[in-house]
C-alpha cells in the first residue's frame, strides 16, 4: 500500500510539473546585434584568397558574392604637436623684413591647441573626470600636464567663453515661457579644508515654443530669489518654478507663474506689479513683491484632498463639480475621526 501511494503521488507531481512547464511562456529570444552607426568612418580590409584558381580542379574562380562583417574600434586620446613655421623674408633694396602673422589662439602664448583645450573641458565637465586623472592620462603618453596648468586653462577658457554665455542668456530671455530651478553643488573652501554648499541655477526654454532648446546655468553662492531676479531683469513672461519660498519674489516681474508640473501643482494666476528695488533685503523683497499682487489662495490646501485624475480634470476645466469640491475647505479633524470610527465599526470580528 505504501509503495502504491508513493507511486501515485510521484505521478501526480510529475503531471503537475509538466502542466506548469507547458503553460509557461516561451523564453523571449534575444534581439540580434544592433547595426553600427552609419556616420562612423569605415576602414575596409579586403581579404582575398591566396590564389585565383580552384583548389579542387584548377579552374579559374568567379566572384559570386562577398561576406561583410564589421567590428567597432576606438582610438584613444592621441597627443601630437603642431609646428608653426613662419619664414622671414627681407627686401634687399630697403632691408624691410616681412613674415606671416601669428595664428590666433585661445590662450595667447600658450602651448595648448584648441583640440587639447576642448579635450580638457569635455573630460572635466561632460565626463566628470577630475584634473588629476587627466594628468595621469597624459603621463601615460609621456606628456607632462600639471594640475596647476590644467586649472589655469579651465579658468582662461571660462573667460573666453563668457561672451557666448551672455549671448545665450540674451536669446533665452527672448522666450515667453522659461523653466527655472536650482540644485546644490559642493564647493571647495580653500584654507579651511572644508566644502561649502553653492547652487547652480538652471534656466531652460520651453519645448512647446519654436526655436532650438536652450539651457543656461548660473552659478551662485546661495538659493535666494534675488539671483533669479537679477538674471531675469527686464524679462516678461511665464516662469515655471517650484513652490520654494525664495521663488516667490520672481512673481513680481512675470506675467504669470505656472506651478511646477513635477510637483503636481496647478497653475496659479498672478498679476504683474512693478518690479521691486534691487537694494531691498530678502524679506523686504519678498513682501514688496507680494504687496500689489492678486494671488489666489493656497493651491496646495485646496487640492491636497484630490486624486491625480481629479486634478487633471480640474486643470482642463471640464467638471464644475470638481471645481466646487476643490474650493471647499478640507474636512475637520473631528469629521475625520468620526469617519474612521464608522469605517472601523463595519469591519468584521
């Protein structure tokens, strides 16, 4: 009896395993190798057979096709030297000497060509490689680039690119809708062995407007709203920001300030009174910015009880019932406790 029961149970388990295995979805086949980008240059290597006659019968071979395979390769950073030779010519009659002018350079009298300066800036700010690693990369090729020299190049390039940054800011302020936000960054504090908390203010154009997308970063030591006011001085438009308190003064020079979509806030309607004085303190600036404005009540207070779907309906203005619900004050604590007690009394057991 025991052996029969054992065999029965084993057969039942095997049948269940087979049934589960048959109902499983087949394994997804891996996608094939993606083709290499077309814009990359191709270096062809042709591999011809050793002879043009058949190895079996000795007859001549005829080409019927070819097999092509591609391999991706990379050329590491390669240092080379530009030699600028300027012949000197003299006139036998008047003994005047003439020569071609010196080619213009980003750093006058420096040894760095534009390609090397570009490599340093891209490696530092795009690939986030510190200067000491660039120093090590150059040392592997037998090139001595000290960190002090690299740091000096970075500073000089920043000064050389300042007109381009100013022009981008002018073009950015021609847009009618802008996004602004600040992010903290760690700044070294020389002499103290510590770091300070600075901020990068990012200003971005709206994708819905015509024109190329623009992004501009403005370095500041803190996140006070006066920095955004100074950057956007004289600008009129709609500024998309979050609900941080320091962003409140920015409403004084914008026609409207939509709420941040990242935080799910609706767009409050804000008037545009005269811009406050730039010499006011942060607190005075904030009060003067809101003194002459018709600001709607707290959107967060009215909307915190609504779901995401109801907020969407509210934004597009399709439901008067939703508007009435959003305008109603939130329920009191006593009502919430009574509601919770009623729900708990309905629970079984």
